[in-house]
C-alpha cells in the first residue's frame, strides 16, 4: 500500500513503543537523504526495571550500542534519518516500509510468530531458530534442535543472508508470489533455509539449479523431510537452465564460471533483485587483469595481487549490473572468521 512517508514512519514508531514489539531493522539509503549508518537494529530491553530500546548501529566496520527511551518523537527522528527499508516485527506481525526513489512509502504487513525477550545480554536472536525443522532435515541440528558445532558457521551465514534478503523483498505485498531462483544451489542449506523463512511471510516459489545430480537427490530428501512446499530442484547447468519469470536471483558461492553465468542470467531476464556472493573467481576477465596490472604496486606481493584481482573482478561485475539498469551495492556478507568469500553484490531494480 502506498502512503506518505511521515505516516508510514509514525506507524513504525508507534509499533516500536508497543508492548508486543520484538525487533526492528533499518537498512538501505534513500535517494533524498543518506543515513549515518548502514544498518540499525532495535530491540526492547529492561535495564534496572526500566524499559528501553537498545539500538545497535553498524557503519560497515563496527557496532555502536546505545539504549534510548521508548519515545515516539525520538524514534521518528531515527526512522526518518535516511533509511529506505524499515522492518518492525512484533510478536505476531511484521510491518515493513520500503521508501522509493520518488520518496513514497510502500508498506506491507506479514505474519510472524516471535517471542519478546527483554533481558539485556541475551544472545543475538536469529531469524530462523536453531530448532527449526529445516535444520534437522539438513542434519545441521541435532535431535534436540541445537545446531552442531561444525555447522555453526553455516548457520550464521544463513542468518546473515536472511537479514540481507529481507529488506530487498519487503517491497512485495503479502499475497504476491515471489519467484526465487538459486543458481548453483549445491547442498542447498541456504536455499532451503531461505525458502522456509520467506514462505512464512510471503507466497514464494523457489527453484534450485545445480549440475550435480547426486546433490539434487540428497537435497530433495531434505526438502521433503522438512515438509517444504513450493520448492523444486533441477539438474542443469546455469547456461542451459532456460529460466523465465524470475523475481529474485540468488547465486551464493557459485564456483568456477557460475558467478558470471548467474550475472548473465540476471542481465538476460532482468529480475527485480539479485544477491550474488562470488566464489573462486576462476573467470577473471582480461579487463580486470589489465586494469589491476597497471597499478604501480602490482606484482610485489602475491596475496595483495590476488585480492586486488578479486576486488577488481567484483567491481566489474557490479558495473555490468549497473549498466543493465540495476542499483548495486557491494556489502560484507558475513565476518571473515566465518567464510573467506564474504562479499555480497546486491542488485535491485527498484
Ligand atoms: C561451493 S558450492 C555452493 C553451493 C551453495 N550455493 C552454497 O552457497 O552453499 C558450488 C556449487 O555450484 C555448482 N556449479 C558450479 N558451476 C555450475 C554451473 N555452471 N551450473 C550449475 N551448477 C554449477 C557445483 O556443482 C557446486 O555444487
């Protein structure tokens, strides 16, 4: 639903002060004004018996934590400081605002089932809980619903991906069917978890494309055992997949030529959004190589050369998407203690 920005923001502030409020996420940047932070997370906390809103602001490098009074005027100032995406989750509803380039607010309301926790030092609340059926089906969680130590990094990657996807998708009104395609879906932990999470909020159809038939067989078993509906896997190479009517392309750690094949699919089919986490850069183009080799300090240190080439390659990928009409951001996907491949290219047609 389209609404004036001030009305949509006042509604978000009111929800944050409500006793059912669980968390809010502020991300993105408006065309007309830029926020001071890349992202702000809000949640209610009880400090010495007094209710506050804990604010964790992230500037791309560090988190800054403060506790602010649950005061509507102060919240309106924060919410109106330039963010283009706002999600306010309460125990049973998710209220979402997307502010367009024309400074119009598109709002939507989805269903949630969350618990409100007020303790000051509680562990970070993950978007899909550890005991979600999908993690047992993927053998990432043990029978008591606890993520296995060896799978914790994957679990954190999944949580981070969901946080990055959520603002991109919040523009869809509830009831619309979102067609998601995951290219090079591999063992599909991310695909299944993303589908499980999105289908609790939107009507969503997901297709995983993977060229390894054995992986597909395993993934189908996991998907059935998690009771997921509206998801299918096809054994094909990305180039031969013949995809159409896509809304969102995912290509996560797609190795070999797959990251660039996925970008070709995006440019050919023009979905509304794409989230691409490049993998091993086997297809560094000669353009990237030639540009980087011009740098006077190139050739002195192997590891520096490698990283310069990787970054140049990702910058060129982002440029291809911009030339195809996308607004593109390159952000950190997840801390590099969890994976070395931690750059995410987020492209949106909004
Ligand atoms: C590192 S895994 C990533 C899997 C998954 N996306 C993830 O993030 O966990 C890369 C997968 O890409 C698949 N792959 C590589 N090139 C492909 C292509 N051209 N078409 C389809 N699948 C491809 C491989 O078979 C492998 O399963």
